C-alpha cells in the first residue's frame, strides 16, 4: 500500500505545533519581564526603606553633610556597584550578581536619604507616585509598541552625556534657571530611556531564551529600569518638591 498523507492534515499539525511554540514563548517572555519588574520594584522599595530609616537616625546629618570621607563613600558606592555589574556580569554567578544588586539598592538608599533633609515628606511622596504612574505608562508603551526604537539609543546616550556635563558645570555656576532647564531635559531623557530600555529588555529575551544567561539578564534589565526610575524621580523632585 502506498504511503499517503492528507496535505490539509499536515498543514493543520504544523500550525498547531507553531501555535504551541508561540504560546510557550509568550509565557516565557511574560515570566522574564515579571522577573525584571520584581527585581526593580523590590530594589526601589529597599532603597526607599533604607533612605527613610537612615534619615531618621540622629547621626545621619553629620555623616551626609559634615566633613569626612564617609559621605563620599556613601555618594560614590552605588556607582562602584553599577560598574562592577555592568563590566563583570559575564564572570559573575547569578547569586553574586543578585547580592551586588541588593547591595547597590542599600547604598542608594543611604545616598538618597539626604532628600529628606531638603524636601518635605509630602512632596517626596507626591513626586514618587507621579514618577511611578509615568514610569508604568512609559514602560508599558515600550513593551507593547511595534515601532523599532533601537535608533533612539545613540540619541539618548548623547543627551545623557550632555546632561552629565551640564550638571557638572552647574555645580560651579549654581544658576537656578539653568538647574531647572537641566531638570526638564533630564526628565525627558529618562522618560525616553524607560521606553527604550523596556523594548531592549524584551528584545534581549528573544536572543537569550533558553540560555543560562537569562537569569543574569533579568538582573541587568532591572538595574537599567531602576536607574531610569530613580533619575526621573530626582529630576521631577526639583519641580514638585517643596523645600523644608
């Protein structure tokens, strides 16, 4: 008897198989993005708790605003952790990367505790919730849009470098109008980075799905979104914050 198969049946089986793979892939992407957002949200909450508790300690003002090297250690420690993660992630185990990420969140809390001595608690809370709402909308757009945003990367990086240079200049110039202009540009840049980084994290999943590096990629994605959120919050605080 000759072997024979129904072409329509074969096509249906292929479609069903492809559909099953797509469903599994979508489930994997959702799990990956959920992991990224969980890391990021937990890191921000840890930073906020540490900042609030440290600001209530009676010795905090002397450390943050007094003479001595400790305030500089607190100021630059988060940057050191970011550098270690960014340049050493390939050599680090996932557990070590997680530990460095949580240490980064703690040192950021110590560093950011100074805002409680400059702005009122109510204005800090208002700015935080405004930032959270804006971030959620921007990140959702970055996740769902079909537009290719990869071209934004170079433009945003150039804007970020310019922002850093302008901020350093204003440390010496101390011009209020220039400071507000920097804050406005900063909000726009980190809003764009939120959209761009979200799409980049999603694209990275397609490249890394099934690899052992995916867990560490979630930590790095969380770090990128964490930095976008915190910087957007700090720049918005210059507009919405009421000084003590």
